[in-house]
C-alpha cells in the first residue's frame, strides 16, 4: 500500500474505536497466544449504552422553562414560530406540537377555574364589605382616642371638611361648591344640625335655691325683651318650653358675658326638688364649670 493511501486510511480511522485484545483460542503452541481483532458492534453498543441513554435523555428534555423555538439561535428564529409549527425545523416540530397542546389545555383549565372562582365570589359579600374592618366598633373607638366622633360623623366625613376642635371632630364646611340648595332648604323647608357635641349640665335641688343661685349669672332685667329670658321665666319654669339666655360671670352683669346657653326644666312632679338641664357650648365648658 502506498504512502498516500495509508495516510488517507489513517485519517478515516482516526475517530474510530481502537481495537481490543481478546484472549486467543488455544492453538498448537504450548503457551497459547493472543491475537488482535476488531470490536464487535454489539459489544461496543453494550459498553456505551449508559452514555447513549444519558445523551438521548438530555436531548429530549428541556434545560429551562423556555419554549422550543426559544432554544434556537437568533439567526434561525422566524416569525409566527410560537403558533405555526411548520416554521420550526423538523426535529423540533413534534415537541412544539406537544407544547401547544398542553398550553391550550392549561388555558382552558385556568378559564374554568376563573369562572368557578367568580361564581364563588358572587355568592360572598361585595368588595366594599370584604374590605371593611372585622370589628368596626373597636376600630372606630381606636380612631377617636383624642377627638370624639359624633353619631353622624361618617355621614359628615363624606360630605364636609372635618376639623378638630374642643376635643371633637366636627364638620366645618361642605365639599360642594354651591350654597343655593342649602339656602333654599333652610328658608322654605327645614335645616337640621347635629349639636350633640354641646355639653349638658344637670342641676338638682330645691327650686328656690336653684333660682337664687342662677340669678347671679344671668340678666336681672326682665323688662327689655332683647336682653333675653331668665331661668325663672313662667313659660319655661313649668317645663313645657325650652328657653335660651346669655350667661355672665357671677355678679358681673351686664359685663363679662360668657355666651349663650339653652335650658329646659323637668316638669313638676309634686316634690320640692327640681331638675334643670343646661346645654353649653364646649368652648364655654371650662369657663362655666368654675362658676
């Protein structure tokens, strides 16, 4: 064999498995012997079975969460590969079909699950009710530790600018820009105002003694009507009507006026003791109590 042919054969056999040495059959020689022979295909495949199975497993399984067409190099990607299987190479088309099938199946399951959850939520309370605090009384009591809320606080908080005064949270001005509707209702119909933040003082005792002490802090002139009533006004003393007057510091009339108050007597029940309720503005509370 010429040298060129030997080089060509050596180049072809470079990547082929090397020959193995097998025990030779007993021959005519006393010590026996060995001979070199090519490896059978079955023996070679059996020796490489584990490696071949590992390679097939690695090729068939995806190494990441990406889709089949995303595993291709960028220069091999084409438009519509995500939904058109024929755009992919033939070796990847079967895997792409399986991916599309499972994606459609999972989307149907998710849609059915969403519909089922929506039906369950429709049976439960609305979103506004779900967002409310579990114990509203405890939550509201926690919020009004420093400033007390009125019974109509929530209604006013939605329609008024709230201010914190005299230890209360009060509605100061409406959020609406128009005042004609309020003025029309006040002049032609009626106007309601929550005055529950006023302080109520209760006085008990004999009628003569109460009138004697209360005369020191109110007007003593009953002739002029513009000066206001007194606690001993006949229509109010019976308990049928509510009265209003201006308070003054003790024995300082007509100077040092404190402010207006409203009062009502409890109707007589035949005993000497009477009850009187006086409603004072919270700004006058600290001034009236020392009196």
